[in-house]
C-alpha cells in the first residue's frame, strides 16, 4: 500500500497584514543597505557650498574664469542628479506598477506620439542647453583682453622661468626650489606659455586651470585673480626623471605690493644671468642649480 505524502498549505500572512504590505517591507529592507551606504559615503563634518548649493567636490577658484568653470560644474551636476533621479523613479515605478501578475500580461502601449515627442525633444533641449553653457564658459576661458601686465612662462626639465617683459625681472627655479610667479589682484594678466624641451603641463589647482606647455608652440591665455594669496602649481605631464619635483607657486598681491616687488627685483644683469642659467639647465642631462632663482 503506497503512502500518500501530505502537502502543507501555504502559510497565511499574520492577521491584519496584507500581502502588499509584506512586499513593500521586503522592498524597503533590500533598498535600505545601498541607500545607507550611499548616504554614509557622503558624510562630512562640513559640506562646502556656494550660493547655497554644494560644491560637489570642486572648488570655486580664485579667478574670474575659474568661477565660471565652477558654476558650469555645479549646473552640470545638478542637472545630472535631476535627470538621474527622474529616470530611476520612472524605472522603479514601471517595474512595480506594471509587473506581471500570474498569467496576465499588462496592457501594451505603443505609438503614443505626444509621449514619444516629449521624451525625444526634452533630452535634445537639455543637450543643447549644456552645449550653449559650455560654449559661453569656454569663450571666457580663451579670451585675451588687453592688459598692461604680461608674464612669459617657460617650462623646462625640470623647472620654470617667469619673465616680466620690459621690467628686467626674471624668476628661475627648478626641482626643490619652487619658483614664484607674482601677479597683481583684480588685473588682467596675459600669459605666454612655452616649453624649451618636452611637453609639460601648466596646472594651478586654485585657478581650475590646466594648459600644455609645448615645444615650438606659443599658448596664450589671461588670468584675472580676485583673491589675494599664494597658490600651488605643478607640472601635470610626465616629462622625465624629476617630473614629481616640478612645482611652482603663484602669489597674488595688491597693486602697490606688485609695483614694489617689480622695483626691488628689477636687475638687467640678473635677467641676463637667469637666461644663461636656463640654457645651462635645458642642455644638461642631470638638473643643475640655476645661478639665479628662488632658493
């Protein structure tokens, strides 16, 4: 005589708790861990803001052009967050609302022209808006307005030379010397950037600015610093053995301090010696200490 196995009936939900409520509890439990990880990853004692909006890891900068770049970054990030949250919401809503129940297939919809026009035109408008905003900022970045202050910046293995045309002032330094480029505040400063040997990277973090120094190519741009202070700069293009020591500083001072600095450092003999020192450095396989420069 065969033994008949007993099939247990499915467990009933607790009294007063619906099946839908239990499902939502499961969803909340599954979503709690990634949400908590995301929130905790962004914890900080102080979240920097500008105009009440978080900086999203960037810095407002110390020049007018860097402010524009930062505002563009904020706009891009806020727009990306809005689009990301909206897209995620629509996906989750569609999954929950139109999930398949049993053998019933949800109602299928297609050729809804107003909806298709909407989700085609809106992304196109967003891309055009981002492109227009980027174009405006880029035009400010590459603009070269007239200015009475010009600094010739020359990069070489492995240091920097800052020449002030017409002022008989030259600052040269390499490796651990960290030469200093002095410039006035709230004044357009025209920069002529060149390289004597290989490709170098001219980068100032506080200015949100980076540009290649290329041999045989003159790169021109303009800074207008709005904050006093001393800012670190460095070479960001691997250029040889002592690349990691190729640092410099940018010191932004008042107009009176800038004039006094030019006067105290003007020396035609020193400028000539600095040029000879640069030639010596660029022709050496191993870096040599320049005759003229910051120590």
